[in-house]
C-alpha cells in the first residue's frame, strides 16, 4: 500500500479547506507529512527519518508492538462500556494504584487530559462545596471551557471581562525567571506564601477555595521545575482553606522524571495530592486518561446523587492498552532509561551552557528537559527568534524539537522514553553547531562570566506556527562578522 493517499500539496489544500483554521500545524511554512513511526523515529512520505524529541504521548515508543497487539487482541474479543463487569477495568485500576501512594485509591477512567482535569474540578467543587480555583501563571490544563478558564497560557489572550472572577493566578514557581530566583534563601516558602496571601485576599472578597491545580512540572509554561517543598506548603494552605490539591500529571507522569514514577513525588515522600490527573502517555497514543483520588473525595462526589457515566472511559480495549504500557515500562526498564539517558543528556546540555552565551538555563529531570535561550544572561532577554531558528534548522536536519514557555524561548525536550545516549549525542551535536553559527551570525559572545554582548540587530520573532511575539527584542546595531544568510533569516 502506498504511504500516502494524496501528494503533500493536496493534503495541505484539503486541510485548509476542511479543518478548522485554529488547529495549528507544526512548521507551518513547510509542514511535515508523517506516514509512519517506530520507537523514537517518525518517517515522512519520502521515507526520511526524523528523530522525535517532542512526542511524550508515544511514551514507550511509537507503535510499540506489545501495545498494538494488546489493543488488537482485545478489540477482536469485546469492547463495551464500564456498566458491565469486566476484569480489565479492575485489573488496570489495581495496577495503576500500585504506582501511587495508598491514599490515592479510587479511579475514574476518561478519554483525554481535558476530560480528566474537568472531572477533577467537578470533584473538587463537590467535595469542598467551594468555587474558587487557584492556578499558576502560564499554566495549560486543557481545551474545554472549564479549563481554558484556568489556563493563563490561553486565556491571557482574552479580554479581562472574559476571565472568570473565581479563578486566581499565582506566580509560577520559576527560580530562573520568576519572582523569587535561585539566589533567594527559600524560594519554596516564598512562592507558597504567595498562594497563602492569595487565599486571604479571596476570603476578604467573600470567596472560598475549592482547589489549587498545578502541573507537577510546568511544561507549556516553559519546562519549570518547582523548588522541593513548595507543593507541601501550598497543600497545607489550600487544605486549611477547605480546598484540595490537584496534581496534573498529563504531560509528566509515568516515569518520565526517571527517579520517580510520578513527578509530584520529586517534592518529597511526605507530599500526596488529593487528586491526580493523567493522560497523554497513559495509552501510548490511544485516547484514554484517568483521574485518581481519595476515598473521601470519591464518596462526596457520590453523595451529589448524580451518576457518573462515561461511554468510552475504562472500556476493555483502553484498559488492555493501559496495562500493556505499564508492562513495557517495566519490561524495558524505561524509567531507568529516562534516569540514565536524562543524566547523560543533562551533562551534554550543561556543556552547551558553558560554551554558548545564548544558553541561559538548563532544566532537566529525566527525559523532561528545557533549554532556555536568552540574549543577555543578566537581563534574561528572551531569545525567541533564535529559539525558532534553532527548531527550524533542527527540522531541516531531521530532528523534531519545539519551543515553548511564555516567551517561546525554551527548547522543550520530552522524547519517547526509549530515547538513547546516541540520540542525545546526535541532538546536542547538531544543537551545538547551530548555536555556534547563530552566535557568529549575531555577533554574540561572552562578555564576562554572566553577561553576553550582543552586536546584532533583531527581528520580530515568530514561533513554529508563524505567530509573532513581542518580547525581548531590545538591542540594535549590526555586526561586520555576521553570516548574512542566517542573520537575514533571523530578521525576516
Ligand atoms: C498539562 C496538560 N494538561 C492537560 C492537557 C489536555 O490534554 P488533552 O489535549 O488530552 O485534552 C494538556 C494538553 O496538552 C496538558 O499539557
């Protein structure tokens, strides 16, 4: 069978005609058509192989044969809803529970990260009897209305009047660029105190806290790793106010952080959220997700008297696939791989930071990594256009990477968990080369240990989807040494 039904141009034309224009595509100037994938590689219609550094959904590797087989075998036998007894549902719930602290023992199976977070909010509202929700700056929790309302990453684009009054935005616990930085004696307490103060302000206005929601590590928000101890203190303040702590593990769960199975566990053994939401990697590409909570929260949800029914959530096929993902993680020691390869990758990236003035910060935890590009290490001027140039040039060399964060200047790595040291060498080798060329073209060099001198003029940056960003274009002037081609691309 041919790898494609239409030639690429026709696919683009039909997509423009029939698919909503707000559904953006990667590399909009020259989109990639992917026709198959295996492990950590994706293949286009010409058979070109791309190293995939961004698809955390294909957690145990694209199209893993064990996962495909488990789904196909169960599909041949039965697929139906969870109103019938089926062993897959309880077996899978038991398997998932075994990865979590004992207290988190009750599962609701749903179909996407958005559904999981929406249900988590319903649980929190019902359990607490309160309405107000605290979310973090730059957070993204999903595309349904209830979640756009708690996702500053998206609602920042709305006018004030469209923002919901019961949603409150606390500072992102970002110790590189945030309000309290690495030089602060206790950033965890300082950021948690911000939440405490926010709760007081909400109370003063007559509101009551239902929940605090945060990703255990912020992903779209710029690969931010909160300081240990922050969640414990926030949970204490929120619970004192009668609310619950929701940990969104949709991006970062299932062993990605290497040292632990769940990213919230990085905060310390003493921290247990009230609700955990899961998605993306849970089914290795099959649409499924889950909310896990305590018996108390689940019983209060039951007390509302409303039956919870979800047509597809927890069906035997999804549960078979979920179990196969857990089996492969164990069998191939992929959490261990994330730890080993993650450490190796961190070392390579740290060397890049030593070498390249454009690299402001490296944030890594297993196979979750962020490389923040800045034009000035003292002012932290975001190198947004440069980040976009890096990902476009890597794409030309068949490596898929994305840039994210509020300034779209953080190179974001979250590859399938079978990523190898050789893959890390290849990626960082090419990154090194591109950064060298960019810095030469822009006339960027180390001024002293901290600050970077920039002799080049700048362009209005656009991201991989062609959107323009206004941040961080401070410097003027030109360089006599710059590579005219690269400089022109960055500016145009
Ligand atoms: C942290 C986080 N939560 C929730 C979601 C929503 O998941 P879905 O797109 O499966 O609805 C996303 C999606 O990107 C996410 O990154």
